[in-house]
C-alpha cells in the first residue's frame, strides 16, 4: 500500500480542457506541501482500530486536506489577507491570477464532497462523513470563523469571543477530522464525541502555536507571509507572547492528559503527531 | 404540503453568532427571488414518478439552487464580472462587502452538500446525488466553464469551444438537476441519461436566450447588469442577434421533440416550465 502523500500526488483532481492553466492550478496548492495534519489525524484513528479500511479512508483524508487547501487559497486573496507567500511558494493568485484563485478555491470546495461520495466505503458511512465535514468546514465552523476574523479586524473582541472565533476557524475542522476517522472506524457515539472534544483543544493549541510562530519567525522560516497580524484578534494580541506561550503550555498539558485516556493503539499513533506538530514554537 | 418557495424561505441556512451581518447575508441572495428553474426541473421529475418523495426531494432541490446561488455571488465579484445588480437588487458585495460575498459564496457551496446529506432520503440515493452535483457543479462543469469564460474574455474561441464553455458553465448543472430528479425517483440508467442529454440541450437554449435578453433588454427589465458582455464569448458575439435567435429556435424545436418522447406525467410537468422560461426573448 502506498503512503498518503503518494496517494495524494497520484490522485490530484483534474479538469482537462483547452484552458491553458486551470488544470495545473487545480493541483498546485495541494502539491505545494503542507503539514497534512488533518488527514494524518483522520488516518491515525482508522489505522488504530480498522487498519484494513485505511486505503478506503485515503480519499476522505484527501477531502479534508482539499477543503483546508481551498480555504487557504481564498484566505490569501487580496480582499482577505492579501498574502503573497504560502507553504514557501507564491500564493495561487500571485502565481496565476485572482480569478483563477477564486475559481480553483471554489472547485476544490465542491470537489471535496465528490471525493467522499466516490470513496470505497459504505454509503451509510459516507453520508455522515459528508454531513460532518460540510457542517464543521462551513457555516458551523471554518467559514463562520473566517467571517468573524475578517469582520472584527482592528476591533478587540472579548476573550470568550476570541476563543469562539478560533474554535470555529481552526478547531472544528481539526475536531471533525478526528471524528470522521472514528466514523470510518465504526467507533461508538461516545468515542466520536471524545475525539471531537480532544480535537477542539488540539485545534486551539495549534492556532495559538501558529500565532506564536507568526510573531516570532521570519517569513522564510514560516514559509508564509508573517507579521501582518497586528490588527487581528490573534492570541498574541490578546495575551502577549509570554501569555500565549503559557496558554499553549497549559493546553498542551490538557491535550496530553486526554491522550492518556485513549486506547493504546490510538495513543501510539497520535503521540508522535502531537510531538511533531505541537512543539514547533520551541524550535 | 407547502410549496417549494415557502420551503426555501422557511429553511434558510443559519449561522448565528455575534457577527452582526453574516447570518443575514447568508440567506439574502437565496431570498432575492430567482427563477428557481433548476429546482423546478428536479422536482418535476420526482412529482411525475414518485409524488410521495417530493417533500424528501425539497432539500435536494434547495441544494441545487444553493450551488447556483453561490456561483452567481462569486461571478458578480469585482474580480470577475464586477456586477452591481442581480435579481433586481444590489449584488451581495454591494449590499455588504467583498469579504462577505466571498465567504457567503464559500459557505453556500459547502452547505449545498450538507443539505443533501441531511435530506430524508435513503443513503443509497444521497451518495449518487452528492457525486452528480459535485461533479457537474465543479471541475466537471460549472466552475470549469466559468474559468474558461473568464480566461478567454476578449479572445475569440472556435464555435465548438463556445459550445463546450456554455455546456460546462450552464448546461451541466441544468442537466444534473434533471438527472438528480431521476435518481430520487429511482428511474433506470437509460432514463437518467436521457434526461441528462435533454438537460444539456435545454441548458444551451437557456444560455442563448440569456445572451439574447442581455443584448436586447435594459438592466431594469432583466433585473441584472446587462450589456457589458462585448468581450465575452457569448452567442450574440459569435452568431449575432439574428443568428442567435435562429439557433435558439432550432434548439427549441429539438427540445420540444425530445419532450414528446417522455412519459405523459413528465411531459405535462416539464411543458409549462419550458413555455414559461424559454420564450423569454419573445417578450
């Protein structure tokens, strides 16, 4: 069986036509690296409980990465964050043009659900997967969070509102990735919700660490446009660098404690992911 | 049972939060009228064969309208068609702002698939519906067509390329609407494909008529920004007004002939829709 990264590279979406660049642009941001954090979380759960279903879960893991990727493309647009660097390369609207970036984003958003519907899994599994991802990646999560983030730029939110913003924008898709793994693995409702809750904490931690990286690293190291977040409701702007690191460390302890309550095969798989991704600001 | 229009108005997507306008913006363009051509086509097929499933088909019909609506919102953006009027009202980015228009479009695109996954239909029906809509409304149709349309603005395409553009941009979503009705009604593959083919012709006819309206009517009558299509690969620009009316009339005859081959209950339902929508350029 091939690894997920190779699966992704050999299963890029394609829309061949006489348009000279659309097909290339469609896969460009998926190919441009990225941590693959969300698909790896999803696949960890499937691997831990139902290793025979991992290959069937690949298109679903790719769907989660695709939805995340479209959101980065649209977030980078001049009308949003106006970023020129992402994943160490020019953003899509810089490499092609703005129209292409809007449309490739739209196409990836839609195609996400094609991938799930087309996955070699039972229909009774695929329908709840579509529902979970469409809610947490849409009006019940990511898009709502981005709308709040953009609208309140330059306006200071309350602490609970900042948490809600980032839970929506980042946490719920990460939480959904874990829950979707649990749905594929056929875990019960209780375990699905436990993983979702664990994912919310993880997502918040991930976001705080992103803010810390943004505040402390150069764009060359971070691989994206950094340091233009003064007006944003970031954790740095609310808690300062010291306070953010403290909050990250406290959340990190909570996440690790919850991790201890999971079954060994799951713990084993999530542990290295957490170590790898969640100590980024320390080095 | 309530009618589809009332269903839509009482089932608007909602994302309540402390964001002052996002929730309102989310439903604004769905409420702003529109012909509801695509959902009516879908529901006609379901009504004709399986009237008991019509209520279950409402969320799917709404999903098709929602995907169409997001595409209008994004097409109207300054970076695309830069339109200020749609369905007789200010476009969404004029009424709110560009960020809101991008994000509401994204949210509706994603939520389309939530609606299907949440519909009171069998999972074995919902999965092919998701697949059909995601393909024809995405890289296999609408978005690809829009990308071609935008890219070749100001550059004259060949006649077969113009047909491909409009088949993708308009025809395939209309065709998919009919086929999705057939999937819900449990019609066989042959009938599904017959309706899809009929929909492609209908979509092309619809597009040519739209071009004719655009060329001949004021924006007040059309309810949208008109007459800014000189550089577009429209039928008017390829065949002229006379030629476009001729092509529309020939296509109209073909569509009516094919309509004759359908079962009486289906013919009865599609006939008034065609008469209503397809004689628009005649006044």
